């Protein structure tokens, strides 16, 4: 069984290493966020170095389910109630624009095929129907579907989001890292950062999502690591799923790739306490749940070619942290995407770069780390 993520086995990012004596900005982690942020800063004339403990794109950015969705982790109707109607509308609108930018950079690593948010029972149908009505009320494209071909009958309808897509995240990171290197960014792979004091830079950006604990204790209290487990089957003999699917509030998610293999992840709620961890390993209970769900979806268990785990960051209010870290002069964070890092990671990388360059963006107020990070 291959434990390397399918994405990295197919297309592992590679960037030539460069030696840097000092930098204006040190970026910790070379995933989507780190590469985007570094490139923006380098284009503005700053000396930037990206440090990654393993290799570019080998963290959460290369270990997820390959979804590229607008919005954040909370349902849109809940977001309106929690963050305010205008803030929620602006956030969803900005993620739509970020999706457009992701598509332009990703090229053939992105497929704009839409996504289906499924109701797994009557209660969830009521919930997502409220989300659908809220989206339509605020002018966002969304379609309600009761006919769900190739799915078992106990699914109770779905929202189809026509502008969402599927991404090969490792290939996306390769494109982002290449653009950053062309802008003058230096990459130091296999260079774990044990302490911020070890970095010779005026500013530091922590872009590790749910990994990289131990650098700032107060940040560790606000960013909770969670483990997502995923598998990829052999290519199937038929095409069943035209777009990314997700159900049970996003705890179950799957898609079928161009070569007809199924990528399936989730079920961490089956063992929620053990899955709140930064240990990047698969476990029997979750993998068995994934296998059982495959049988429910397909009627049989196909050969599984890949099984892997990845760590992502959760926050209490399901919004990212993007901005200066309270009490730590010159230290910035862009992390905590609550499972939506492919799009939010790109957006937050851009936001933090803009803030460092003294370009104010109202969205930074919504994502301000000070709301959750208590400086002691």
C-alpha cells in the first residue's frame, strides 16, 4: 500500500535550492499560502526566503482531498448570523474571485466542474436548504437538486455550486512555487524552523496551517491541529461522479478524477478525539470507515492504491487567522482554514502580503488573529 498521497506520487513539486544570508521576510512552510505570500512580497522588491521542514507542497497542500470551493467552513446562512450579513457576503464574494485566480495559475491542474453539497438525512436537508435560500437571496449562483444519479436513495437532495472545482493540489503548488522562484524567492527545503530567533529576517510569516506547533504558545492555543485521512482507488471502469461531493457537514467527501479513480476522505468524527492531532499517520478505524463507505457508494470494494493522512488547522469560529500575531513584533500568521485551504490559503497568502506592504484590506479585520490569540 502506497502511503505517499496520490497527488505527490503523481506530481511532486521540485524547486532548486538557493542560499540566502539574510531576508526581509522569512516564510515558514512552502504550501499554497507560503508560495503565494512569498511571490507577492518578492514582486514588490523584498528579499524573501521560504523554509519548509520537508519539501515544497508536502504538507497540508499536498495531502487534502483536492477540492476548490468558495466560502468558508461554516454554512453560508450560519456565516451570515455569526459574522454578520455583509461580512459573510464579502467573504463568499472574495473566495469566488480567489477561485478565478487559482484557475488562472493552476491551468490543467484545475477543473471547474462545480460541487455538490449533499444532505445525508432529513435534518441536513433542512440545514442546507436554508443555506441554499440564503445564497440565492444574496445573489450567489446555486442550484437545488433532488435528482442525484449514482447515489443511494437516502441522500435527501443537494446544493450544486456551479463555480466550484477540483484541483490537483501538488501540481498547483508546483506552479505557485515556480512563479515565486521566478520572482526571486529563495526556497530552503528540508529546513525545519525550531525557533523564530533562528531566522535572520525582519519579518516572519507563519503559513503552516495546523502544523508547526511550538513556535508561539499563544498561537498554538488558537490553532487546533486536526488529521484528515484520505484514500485513492484504482481507476474504475465507469464514471459515476462528475464533480466533488461532500456530505454530513463536510465530514465525508469524495470525487472522481480524470482517470476514473475515486479519492475519498473524511470520517474523522468516527474518532474525533484521536483525530485532533498533528500526527500524520493513518489509523484503522478511519480507514475501515472509508472502505465501508466505498462499498456503500459503489456496491463493492475496489482496489485501494493509496492511503494517506494530512494535518490541517481548525479555529474556534471556523475563520482563518490572517494578520499580525499580537505581542510579537514583525510576526504574521496565515493559517487555520478548517479544511478549506486550497482557496482560503491562496486568499490569505495574498492578504498577509498586502498587509506587510501596508495595503489595507477590510477582510483582514474579519480574519484578525487578535480575536482568538490572547497575548500573555
